[in-house]
């Protein structure tokens, strides 16, 4: 008689061949299988024990009446499985490696070996098929912002606002056991379309650890083609990690019971360098000499025309001269006699960031039925960053502090019932202060018209030159004490095994705090100069934006009032239940239902508001009316309490209570064996957070509506706004208007996959459809129709108010992708993963921002959402990724020279090669043009059309072939795309160019590593020394950044590529070639 075991020990599922991983928030693994005799009869009551080889902890269960067993709540690591039954000999299976979910797994060995020269985890995620990079986060098979989740040991490491990851918590990898990426058709345990879970290392019975250092120096780096020299400074990445049993001699022996693990990592080195390459005015312009342009210049005060383009020195505005003398250097690159892109280049030396990162974890088993672990992670870094792109600003002051805590208790209530409780805490703080003090600058310039009571904080008078290519004056907005996010989290999950069913249910509650103290970008004034006032009427080729600046006459002016702190809060409540049902030996069904209840944000002091477009009033929480700013203009707009208009007293928006999310999956083995599996599934997913209302803004903190200077200018430096500095505003910007019944967007996802295993390699073909519905978008609810009339001449819903941004549901997107991949788990010295994805994502919610988003900017035409439909910027049409690790077959424990003398093994044994590559097409980019508003739909308070950035007319295909032009001249010397393919739209309508009509630069990127392991003992698992040299961008091929997308004819930077690194270079390590030398001791 024999005992037949069927177990998927390397998969994180509760049933054989399940359609998706069943473990989600939990980070434990499960072994499941069936015990039968030689005739196929089931054996109930057999005792099953899974023993962790590293800790010697055994977890036991018995088979049920169907012969099925499930051993749950197993820590990751190697296991031995034994089965005994009366009258049968013991059956033992060894070398079972448990992982918590077998979807996309990046093991610790890959994190250490793949040649990405990144101490953090983010570059490794980029290797994952169907995953693309979106600014601040990732896109998982078409997911958008707010549709993914990041966790450590099952508790959140997302920011809780837009669910972007708190990056510093994963910037160092030594404490990570593995990383799991769930991409599609996640079960009901998962709230989101995409899930990244990091599992931390734990101690074991044997004391083990590592000591390491990685080094880079100037000679290891290739020169950036936009810099005059290589990046300066040497840098080390040292660290240490250790773990083992808790042993206190003569007091406590924690073998097979209590374990500890700690790690510490940092960065140290000399000062580093920063490359500056702004576009600055040429020397004659600083004196008012524009004669080289051949354009007449008009004096906006006297009407005198300077036909030769030379402005008399006496006519120059003294405040403008002070600004240019303080902030604008003379050009020093290229032909300095004419305005060229990046005509100033300088490399400056600044202090290097000083981060440190440490993790501590403790695991304790009270007995086989009661287990506890806790892990605490701390990351802190001073981040010296040069402010902007001009050499005259300085280094900002920034301190990034993050913390993460996880506590987990597991109770095994019997052979078929297990419950786990988990708590988590995440802390994320990022105070920032710029180098220029706002009041000091305002006093030195004698600025007038700023708001009263401005604080003594960092800030600068913002100056911009739309459509010219010139670098303006700007500084990061003051943020202190910073974006302080805190997440408190409690979870429970209970698993019940019943026959061929594994039923699991759980609940989670979260409290999210988001504290912000942020100054408005316009706090110390904001001016733009467009050339309107120095243009000669009737002569198109006249005037210049910088000439307007020298006269001190802006096109538009803005100011804001002092900030107050916002303390936003929200709660979330999530529930799920699922049944993994083994219908037959070859068919598994996964059925689940999830319910998410996510009430809206409230502000601790009731200082948030919305604008009600039905009544034309501002609505504030019931307790917020007493905090309305006393500077509110009298009679301008009514402010009413929420209850008086039938809205919730604090959140202002009605809670969406309909978020039921069914999930279903099927896995079928058509030929009976485990080699071929057909999988399919459907899931409904809701966005992770409710819409983000504005807090500590109007009517509590006021921001004045932009003022467009009339033909006879009213605002002239040093005046930055027409209202005096001691009075309140005449008109204010209104808070966001929101549909009070706005829904949380939802997404349908479908997946069909064929998997086949052959030659120790898994082959997979997958089709994924991700269809977003009821997505948020914004429009101007107070805009008139587009025609040839002036804005002030047209009827509007609220003629007394400026533009009103209104958020509602109605957007959508459709992602369709096919992925073909081959993956070989590490076997016989070889690991590889190669994947090709062809995808297309069309939607109308990307806005005009280069990085897209859910509702980044109001749509151009408020009456035509369909006009926004276009390809998603973050989804490449074609993408090929590969990752390879290969142990050369020489030396001890290898195929050849296995018994070679020690000296031979030291020279020829222990070598390993690694490779990562990306090949992908570029993103879909959207052009803009800066022109006087041709549609009459943009707010202005005068008869002058404001200069706006809108999409231009499309005359022909703008895309050029290749990265070089005829003659082999680098594309950096020419526009990336055909800028003549665009033109300004005529008066009366919007432009004809759609979203995403320009294809940006793609990637052709190869990383390579050579590794040598020296054994320090005869045992294969004994102490060893590892030396490696890894190289990113092996062939030193420039991975061009996206080009300048403003096609205004006067923009000297139009279409130009001015940097390298790809669209998300730090994640894919897409800079110029960089090598890193590493040494690592392991025991």
C-alpha cells in the first residue's frame, strides 16, 4: 500500500491549482493536499506535520473525511512534511520551499544578485511583466492612481492619501525575505488591482548574518551628455544584518521557540555633484538690447517703438534689474550670442544625503497553537537638494522620517480553524524649507500688493515666461512640519477547512491621518511675462517676454494669503469572505465577495469646504463657520453649514455605500496532470480612497483670483497685485465643487491564462482586460461656450464668480494587454524570466499632465469629455523585460571540477553572471501651446485674452523616425518630433490635437553583473565571501528623457530633449553607465 501526496508546496494557495493566490493580507503560507491509498481511496484521520527546517517548529493537522489536509499559518522558508496513519509507514517529503503567494515573486537571492545597483526594492519591481511606471507609483496591468496597495508583513506602507508607496520604507533590502507582486484578478482578500507585499526576514535556530559594503566613485560613472564632467564624489552603501534564537545563558533558551533579527543600512561618502543646465537670457538682453532678434520693441507706457529692438537703460524697471542681477547668470554654453536651450551649464558640489535604515523583528511561539511576531522599521534621511535649476538659489532643507510597525498574533483553534490578528502603524513625515526667505526678498525689492500678515518662511516671487523656453524663478513651496501621514490598522482573518472547501473571512479597520502645513505657490506673488505689452500692434514678429519683464509689466498676477495647518482624518472599514472549492481533482473554483466602506475625509477643526453649484454657496462643516477668514469680501458669496443644505455635518459628501466587489476564478487542468493549467477570472475593484477635498483653503485661507493686466497696465513692479497690502481681496478663488453623491470609481478586470510547464520552465500566455468606470474627472462648471467672443462678454452660470472646478464621475478607460512569458525558477544554477507585453490603454481621465493621473487638471473643453480620450502616457505599446542569473558550472557543488583542489576552486569556482534588460516603446505625450485664449473660456477680469497653455492644432503626423536625423546628428541637436506639425488654433475654437499624439523616447537598456563567491568552510551553507561588479546601462546608451512639449513658436526648447534617464529613470536605473563594486560576508 502506498500513500500518494498531492501538494503545491511552492504556491500560496489553499486549494490545488487555484485560480489565484488566496493569501493576501496575511504573509503566512499554506500547504494543502490529499492522502490516498494505491487504489485511490481517501485516508481520513492521517496526521500531517509540517516542520520548519530553520526553526524546528512543527505545525500539525489531520486529514478530513475526504482525505484532504491543509496546514496553515506557516512562516516562509524550507519545510519537511511528514504523514502518518495507523497501519501505514511514515511518508516524508523534504526540501519544500514555502512562499506566501506564488504570483510574481522576487526572492532575497534575486534582490542581492540582479545588477540594478539600487539599495532599495523599487528597481526590482520594474522587471515585472505587465507592470509599467507611473509618476509616484506603478501601474499594474492598467491600474491608475488610487488602485494599488503596498505593504510590509501584511500592513500598509502606502501614504493613505493616493495610496502611493512610502518609498523610504523600502529603500534598503537586506531585511527583506522576498517581495510578492499580485498583478491581476486578486481574490476577495485584496482590496486593490495591484498589490506589492514585502516579507521581512526572521531569525532561525542557527545564528546567521551578513556584513557588506558597496562602493561607487567618479571613475565608475560615465559622463552625462548634458554635463561637462562626470558626477563627483565617492559613496559607500554599508550594512549589517544578523539573526538567530534568543538565548540568555542560564536564563532562557529560545531554540525552536523565540527568534530575533536585526539589520542596519546607511549611505556614506564625500560630497556629491549636481548638474545645472537652465536656459537664461543672453547678455545683451540684460541691458535691454534685443536687436539680434530683428523684432521691434514697444514701450508699454509711452507707446514709443524701438525699431532696432534696443530699450534705453533709463527705461528699465529697477526691480526687474535687481531680480535679474540676483538670480540670472550669464550664459556660458553654446553660442552665447543667441538664445539657445540649456545655454548655461555648471556642476556644483553639495552635501550628500545621510540616510540610515534599520529593522528589528522578534518571533515567538508560545506553543504550536499560539504564535506572535513583531517588526519595527525606521528610516530617516537628510536630503540636501539644490533648489531648482539656477545656480543662484541654494540647497533646500529637507528631513524625511518614516516608521513602520507590524504586530501579528496567530491562534490555531483546531485542525480546521485558524485565526490571525494583525496591527500596523505607518508614519511618514517630510518637512521642506527652501533656501530663499520670502519676506527678506520682498523687503529687499520693496514689493507692494502682497497679502497682509505674511509669515517669515521660505518663499520667492514666482516669475515665469510662458512659451519662451526661459527658466523662471521658482522654489519648492514651504512645507513645515510637512506632509505628516499616519496610518493605524487592525485586521482579523479566520480560515476554516471543511471537506473540499476552504472558507476564509476577514475584516480590517483603518484610521488615516494627513496633516499638512503648506504655503500657496503664490504666497509671495506670482507673475508671468508673455511679450504682450512690448508687441507692436499689427506686427506679429514684435515684442518679447523678457522685454516685458524688463519693463516690469506682467501679463497676469497672483497672490495668496498666509497658510494654516490642515489636519485631515478618515476611517475605512473592509470585509471579505471567500470559498476556495476543489470541485474535482482537476477543477477548482474561487468564489469571493468583498465590501469596502470608505467614508470621506473630515478635518479635525472642521476647516474644509466645497462649493455647491446648485445654490451658488460655499458649504462648510457645521462646526466650521466660526473659522471663516475675516478677510472674506463682504457680500461676495454666502457660507452655509452642511446640515442646512442636507449634507453630512463633517465630511460634506454622502458616503458611497454600494461598494460590493464580487470575485470569481476558475482553474482547470484539462489533461489531468499538473503541467497544463487553464485559468480565468473576473473581479470588480473599487478605488482605495474617497475623493480628496481641499482643507485649510477658502473660505478659511483665501487665494485671490488671478489678475490679468489690462492694456494700460495696472500691475507694474514693484507692485505685484492691484490691491494694497493692508486690505482683503475683492474676489477669491472658490473651493472645489463636488457632486455630493460622487461615487468611488470601480474597475472590471477579466483574465484568461494558459500555463504549461516543460524543461523546468513555466510558459504562460495571459490576456488581461482592465476597464475603469465612473472615474473622476474635473471640469470648469462656470465656463462659457467656446466661440470668438471675449470671456467677459459671455453669459455664465455664476457671472460674479471666477472659474469653478467641479469634480464628478463619468470618466473611463479600457486597458487590453497580452503577455507571453517564460520563467525558470532557480534550478541547476540557472534562473531566468523573459516576458513580452503588447498593451493598449485608451481613456479620457489622463488630463494634460505629462504623467497622467485620475483627475490631474480640468478637461480643456468643459462640454466635451470625449475629446480627452486618448492613449495612456504610462502604458507602453510594446515592452520586453528579462532577468537572468546563471552560475557558471565550475567548482565545488557545481557540475564540473566538483572535487577540484581548494586553490582551483578559489580561482574557477563560485562565479555567477546576472543580466536585466528593458526594451520598450515610448510613452504617449501631449503637446501644448501658449497663446492668448482663442476660445474665450478661461477666466479673466478684463477685456484682454489671458495667455493659456492649451492643445494646438494638429497639421500632420508629428512623429519622426529614429533617434537621429539625416547625417547621423544626435537628436539632441534637433527637436524629437516635428514642431511644424502644430499651429495655434484660430479664434473661436479649441485645437485639433488629441491627447498622446507624440510618441516619446523608448528604452533599450541592459544591466550586467559578475559575482564571485569564496567559500570559507567546506560546508556549502557555511560562511562565504562574495565579491561582485555590477554595471547599469552596460552599453552606455543614452535613454532620452521626454522632450519639451510646448510648441509655441518663440519657445527655443520646443521639442528638445534636455536630459537622460528615461521617463522614470531612477526606477529602471536608466542613467548613463554606472558601475558598483561590492563585497559581502555571509555566515
